[in-house]
């Protein structure tokens, strides 16, 4: 079975449907086949459109289109791209905070499109951590209380191998992000970078299976940013946490297993972008780079950071 989108040609192995496919590349043709390991995140033909503010047209504003993605447990993926390319919108869709116009998203084998909001929230609480670019801290709660709150509202209280209680783990995480002396400070008493570190500690506390992060080092100085990068990859290594990170930080992107570039609402390689700048794009064929792998924009992660 052949699936043709504007971005690439897929050859799909449809012998069995219950097992979600993974993707391997071969000379710019991408073959989807069964795998013993199921992707923790699988996205097919994802699109997002909204009504246009231009009264002179009935055409919707297309934010994302033809998004295909497969991420395995323990993998780290960086998503890069210019401002306005749809990166934050994509993360919101992957987290189930918004609903797509087309396509499907499977998180840990569950089709989020078949869930109501309560079911999506329960799945997020069980499997997902999210670092927001805008922090999303409660102003009347201290740094420590903000970190602890999501866990206190859920039934998931990780004692883990440390044997520490929830408050002790929250204090330990805040210390690891350099805020051990700011536990009782309120967000208004913290700088933007400090608020971001509180948000990062909050996301880490649940030891999520999948961590989504929107510019996690964007408001941090170089030294603190490096500390946060190290912490994210310690989580990745220690707990096999899957990382999907939107970033402009080349140091962070270089640490990831894969780097994918989002341009004009879909994944493209450098070759795609250069080709489109030279001519009007048509229907893509098998010699076009895929939306599902970075190809020329990715660097395999070295074993030392696996």
C-alpha cells in the first residue's frame, strides 16, 4: 500500500494492523514494519487548521500538515525550526492539550483521538511530563508547592529506588536545578530563569515515560542551561525516559538521538528546504526526503549519552 503526501512517499507493510509500525530508512524510501517494541509515541498524517482571520477568504489557516512520527521508548528527539513553524502547536497536540484537525496520535499504545478530555488528562498524568515555555506556575504557591502539586492531585506518588517521600524528592530536584535555597519563594520572587527551573523540576518529579519540553533552556544562562541538559539526559539514562524537545539550543539538539526540522508546518530535511527555495514544489516522489526521519538534519547519538 502506498501513501503519498506533499512531503514524501511511504511504503507501508500492512500485513498486520494491531502492532503499531516503526520506521526505518533506505535510500530516502521509508518502510514501515512490525517491531517487537511498540513506539511510545506514534503520529500518523497529523494536521491542524484554524479558521482564517482574513474575512476575504474562506480558506482555513493551516498550521501543521502531513506530520508522521514514530518515537521509541528511551529515545531522545530534538525538533528545531524557525519561529512560527508550528513547533509549540505540535507539542500541545502530542500532549493531548489540543485536538488535531486530521490524523491520529497514539501515546503508549492509546489512541488519544478516541478519548474524552478526562481520559486524556488521566493518560497525561500517568505517562507524560511537560515543560511549558510559559512556566505555568501558580502564583500563590511556593516553588516547593508548585513542584509537588501535580503529584498531590494524582494517585501517583513515586517513592522509587530512593525511598524518599514526595516532599523530600521535590526538595532534592529543586536542589539539583540550583534552587535548594529558594524552596519557600513564590513565583513573583523568582527570576524568569528560576521559574523555568521550578517548571523543569515539576516535570521531572513524576519520572514520566515521555517528557515533552518547549525550549527548556530558553531562559537560562549557559552554565545553568548545561546543568539542565545534563539533568534531562540523566533522567533519560536512569529511567529510560523518552525525550521530545523543541529547542533552538544547538548544544541540546546535539545530545539527542535524532534532530528533525519543522518548516512551514511539516517535517523537512535541508534538501527539501533548499529545493523549495529554488522551485515551486509539486507532489513528492520517492527521491524526496521523508517527514519521518531527519536524514540530513540528524546526528546519531553516541553511546556515551545513550
